[in-house]
């Protein structure tokens, strides 16, 4: 990836492996929007605007180093795709989603966001998260609000969270926020291997297998996981021709196929199936 960084800008030349639409709409995060040919994204307390012009991408932001890491710009996605390309189902999926990059989101934000995402749709998830940020998030760059701290969420009550639309997830959010409030849990989680971290996440309120795998992939950059949702079930049954089984079995089948690149493969397959 050929790019240059200044204090508030990242300029990406010939961005064969960077597409703002592919990255932001493939289910990794929810605090983004598109208007007037500009993509806008928030992560934690940070804010960026992305403009795509012919053979270049311009990222204007509050902290260029933060977004260099956030967009995983030092990772060689050409090499990743080259390694995946010959594996089952991957050639067309890689061609379709070659602009995807696995984001390095704020772990706490990803945990809460994916608890909110369970049995929910994108528009509603975005609305709930935005109202949560407006309720207890600090003012942040770009005129909006930072994602709230775990301590701030833990101080809320169920009626307040119900009012912003969290519903049955409200007590889950509070209980998980109490675990995360002092920051020590995320420090420990970050030091764990994938299996240990997954086991730990599954003990949090509101976290099941799919949510845990999304947190591992998008919040901890564990690329040996493979989140399974309804779109991936369709890939498994119709494209791979797999025999019907539960999601845990499907997850194991795909991680056996793709190994340490499972997370990348999942994003290409998920995005390709949903777009088609």
C-alpha cells in the first residue's frame, strides 16, 4: 500500500486494496455515514472523512496515526488475497471484495456494539449506538460524540437504555460494562490467545458465539476466527454444499478450510453473498 501520512491526512495512491464502501459496509462497525461523495467514520473519540478520487484516496482526520492503524494500512492485502485465491469459494469473493480491510476498532466499543447488534438490523443498530453516544459520550472531534466509556455505561439504568432502544439487551450492556469499567478486563483479554479470549468473551452478558467471534476479529484482530450469521449459513449450504448443522459446526468447517486467514475469508464471503 503506497501511502503518505501528515498530521491530519492520509493520502493513498493507487488504492487497489482500499475501498471505503467495501470496508465500512461489510459489517465491521456501525458509526459511519455517506453523503456528498464523502464517507464519514467514527471510532472511539476519533473522526475521519474519506474522499475517493480516481487513483487516490484522501483520509482527512483528527489523528492520522490512529487511522493508519485503524485501516490496517501496513498489512499486505495483495499477499493475503494471493494466498486465499486458490482455496474453495475464494476467487470470486476476493475479486468482489478486494477493497475490504479488517479494521482495528476500539475493543470496548466493539464489545458493546456487537451486543447491541444481536438480532438487530443495521439501521436500528446505528440509531441505538448514536443515541447511546449522545446520552453519555463526551464531545469529540468532528462535532459529534465519542463512544462512551464502560464506566459511563455501567452508571446507566435499564429504563434509560430502554428509552434509547436497547430493549432486552439493556441489562446485558450494564452487566458487561461493570466487568469492563476498570479497564483491566480488556488488558487481560488482549494478552490471551484466540481460544482463551473466546472462552472469556462467552462469559460476558449478551455475548454468544457469533458476537464473540466478531469481537475477536474486529476488536482484537484475531484473524483465525470465522463469525457465522445467516449470510454465512447460506454460503455454507448453497455454495459449499455443506450438510445442515449448527453454527458451531459451520464455524469449525470454515476455520479448517482457511486457518489463520479465516477472518479475511469470512469478510470476503459475507460481503459477496450479501451484495449478490
